[in-house]
C-alpha cells in the first residue's frame, strides 16, 4: 500500500505505511492522546487533593464528616478533599488514623448516599485496619458497593479479612462471587 493509497479507515486508526524489505506494510501508531488524557486526569486529581488544606481544628474535621453522608457524584469535592488531606497528613499518626477510620466506618453504617459510602470504602482501602472488616464484609452482597468493599478488605493486613471474604462466598452468587474468588486469588 503506497502512502497515497491510505483509506479513511487507515487515517482514522492512525495506520501509517512502513517500507520494509518485504514491501509496504501498514503499522498502527498508538497515539499519545490516551497517555496525555491519563496524565492530565491524574494531574487534575493530584492538584485537587494537594490544594485541599488540612484542617487545623476539630470543627473543620466535624464539618467535613457532617457533609460527607450527603455526598453526590459531581464537582463538589470540598468534604472529600478535606478528608483526603487529613488522610495524607495522618501518616505516622496512629491516633488520627484511628479517628478517621472510626468516622469513615460511621459513614458506611449510616444511611449515607451511595457516593459517600463508596468514598468511605476507597479511603478505608488506604487506612483501614482489622476494625473495618465487619462493616466492609457486610457490603459484599451489595452489587453497587461490593467492589470497593472487596478492594478495602484486600488491603487489610489481617487474616480476618480473608476469613470474611471466604465466609461471603456462601452468601453471594454470580458476578459478586466471581469478584470474591478473584480477591482470594
């Protein structure tokens, strides 16, 4: 195929003719567009997390956790960003981590929105301990929250998490069971 003979499909798929010793071949060029999009989205996420200030008083922490149960999917990220900043700043501070874990567990066990409960699971994946296992294992039968709950359980460094996953196998079926089997390895 000569360069002038490129079809519309070739141009759309970023196929480029390449001269070889065996003749002209078409080669698909993996555009940098996808990489740029991924890097851009990662950068946006890092900037939004980095710009959240760590609250210096208990009132700001209370306000963030008071707003969290009403969280909806969308652009309002004030409460999640505040909590994310606290999680980052809690490194090496076991008392603060334990308090954050307790508050996230309260969100999981409340009548919070699905977005708030999903957020809580994702953050428990970062800071959760064996104390999180009962609340997370209760979500393994929920089709909407089973995946983030499993991910959080996978990160708990205790055999109680594995035992909870094994016990859930008897309670679920279909895709939820496949997910748990995948988590167990």
